[in-house]
């Protein structure tokens, strides 16, 4: 029996058009000639998304990473309430991912093996900056069949400053002050934009030496990362022979200025108080962000897994309750 035979054509065209379109969609999704095996093969997908959310904030001498512990499929099918989404790679590097859990575990094993080899070859732990580049290259290497992960790497760099790196599945890397990934990212990022926007700790100086017979000038471009934007703050022309002390003071003042991140410069009103981003305030904000997400996003919940990396101190872990319905 064909498509037209199954429809009541007495009233066609006109009144039965809705039924005709519905049947046409069913035939398109499952053609009559397709066997059950072919139908199952056509619907197979190598990836699945197990929900969940991760987020991170970098501060002056700390980095905080948090995730929920719920793993689910199709939003309402909860697989486990104790999924581990944050992985401590060494004493200063923490990885978290949201996406396909099989790829997350494979990516974790890959990074652990690379860090172990680095420790064996160089008799020391890899820094977070090197690990960030390593992760980017490994994700890009798999770009034709990528790891389905929204990875976040955080830790303490060689200067004792907090660092957060965000990635897409093919390895595009972004060094930012805060980020989120997963199903509740559209809720958490606006909250962070209002509360946690701050100047990144890294001040980039790019010198260019221009020599003459009597003096040497140095052109220094001072670059700030401000939230997610990059802009040139200043350009200095330094005479290194005549004004060495003044120039050293100027550069030192600029380095001091970078160590005072300010909260609330994106969507918060300009006439409100903007306190400094301390580790206590950052911890409180990231807890509030997950509580907000758990109220409105069904695949985020159960517990908050919080990991705090602070310069000169061991990494701390804690679990806090979230709503379980």
C-alpha cells in the first residue's frame, strides 16, 4: 500500500493536507524499503552528550574550578549522581570537561600519560602554560574525528598567578579570566559577565630595539586582556641610556596595576561598588552560579565538586549539595 492509498483521497486536496504532510514526514524518516538493521545504522551516532556543567575562575594567586556530578542522557535519564568531571593532573593543573564522557576519560588518560613522560624526561612537573599548549595540539590533531568535549584547563602558572584556558572540540584555545562549559553555560556566563569580569594577570610587553650612534630606544607595547577582549593600553618609547631609573619605575607601576582585578565591569551598573576578586568571593560566586543553574537546568544538579588551586598550597577539594530533583 502506497502513501496515497493510506490517505483518504476523497477530500483531497484541501482538508486532508495535514495528514498528507504528516505521513510524508514519517516515510522520509523511515522509508518502507529500509530494513530494521539499516534503520538502526542510519540513526547511530558516535557521540552522545551526558549533560552537566563545569566552570572556572582565575584570580591573582588562585584558580577555582567547579562542576556538578550529575550524568544523564536525554536530560531526564540520570545515569549516575556521582560522575567525576574534574581531574587533578598534577600539583598545579586541573582539567574539567563537559560532553561525551567516553572522550572525556580518553582525553584525561592521554594528558596523564604525556605529563608522566614529561616528568620522567625533565625531572619536574609541567607548567599550566605548557599543558595548555599540549592540550590544544592534541585536540587539533583529532580535528577530523574530534573529542566531543568542552575542555577547561586551570591552575597556577610559573609566576604564581591563576590561569584559566578554554577550548572548543578542535583545540582553539582562549586564555581568559573565567569561563563555563556544558548545558548550563548560557546561564552561568551572563552571571560571570556581571560579577566576575576582571583584568587578567598577565601583562604582555613586546620590546623592539631601535639603535642609533648615541642611544638605544625601546618601544614597549603594553597589552591587557580585559575579560574576553584584547586591546593595547599604552605604548612607551624608552631611552635606555638616559632614563633607566624612570623607565624601570614606569614599568614597575604598570606591573603593580595588573594585580588588582576589578569585579563588575561588563553588565553591572557603573555606580555600584566593585570589590576586589578575592578567593573567598570567587568561591562564593561560583557556588551561587551553580545553585542558579540547578534551579533552571534539568541536567545540572546533585552536588558541586569544587577544586581550589592556590599558589604555595596543596590543591583543595570539596563537595557541596545541590538539588537532586
